[in-house]
C-alpha cells in the first residue's frame, strides 16, 4: 500500500521573489555594514559620511546605497546638495517575518487555534489548582528553554502578577495538565490593553494539543475583554513554542539578542505579539 505523505506547504511565487530579492541584496557585507550604520543613526547619514565610515570610494558607497534603496531598506532624501540616507523602519519587522515565512513558521493568521483536542477542558484557575500549576511550572524550568527562572515562583508572587480574569487551566485524563496566564506589561493607563502571556504544559502531556487549547481560550477571552495586544518572548531554540504562538495569530516582532542569562549563559529570545483583530 502506498504511504500517504503530508502535503508540503508552497510559498507563493510573488512572496518568494520578494524575499529572495531582500536576501540577495544583503549578501554583500558592505551593504550589511552600511545598513547597520544607517539603522543606528536615527537622523540618517549622508553619502559622504557613509563613505568615511565604510572606507570605500564615494562611487562604491553610492552604488550600495542605491541597491538598498531599490529593495526598500533605506530612504533617500535630497538636503541641499547632499543625499541623506535613513533606514526604512518597516524592514525591521519585515525581515523577521520573511525568515519565518521561508522557514515554514507562518501560515494564515487565524483568530486562534481551531484544531484543539476534544478531550481537553479549559477552565478558570481555582484555588485548589496552585500546587499543580507550580509543579508544571517546575517541569518547564527543567527543559532549559521555557523561562529564565531557575526556581518556581511562589503562589503569592504569581497571584499578584497575573490578571485575575486571564488565568486558565487545562484538564485531561482527570488531572491538571497545563496552564496559561496573562500579566499586565505596565501600570501606565496607555498600556492597559497590553498583556504578556505564558503557557506551560505538563511533561506527560506535551505534543497532544494542550497548548493550543490553552492559547485558544486565552486569546478569545482577551479579545472579548478588549485587550488589544498580547505579547510573549520565546527562546530562539524553542521551535515548538514558536509554532504554537504562530498558530494563535502571534507574529514575530524581532529577536532580542543576549537579553538575559540562565545558568551563566546568555540567551536570545524571539519577541512575538498578537493584535486583537477588531481593535
């Protein structure tokens, strides 16, 4: 009997052509250095200033500037007789998005995961759940790629941090097998609709769709409550966590390099956010 193979995802031709153009443009080290110089100088740099920074001739600098401008990485503006080069801020999010698309981490941006297991119940956290919540938190710490924490926070600290109406428990096989919670990112009124989410699944139940069921409940409740942005950070090597959040409509904003240490080692994290579609 022939084996049915999963159907491969196909990147649209137009997207592939665009991303290839971007990556090809950055295949030249001088352009990468040039783009870095411009991106780290908010008011922009003239062609002359870039020539001095790069140590190239003015004609070579102009050539590379034009290449970057052609694909939209930089903007050019005439100021008197000089040409001022400024970074196109949109490329800061466009490049991570392109990388996610090429690596197959992006699909349609749904409201929330829809292929959740039928045998999982997601409900509000109750006082009797805290022991299981902290146990599962500890199992996440053990993986080394779930959090920068090295000890399980106290119940009191978690209870004080988490939003009361946005803490959820997953039950399966008669036991608590996962949780998700949202915390405010700031005490300022202007950020009242922005929350940071965490999701943890028991070691015994990973790979069964528990995380999807939890995130589905989390994002739907957040949307109903008028929370306009959910955000989270995921270790760069936690591909399962990245895929899980992309399935819930989160998008990659960028990579935060060497953002913190765990066990004496610096780690990068991917910063993701999900915007309420009706806000």
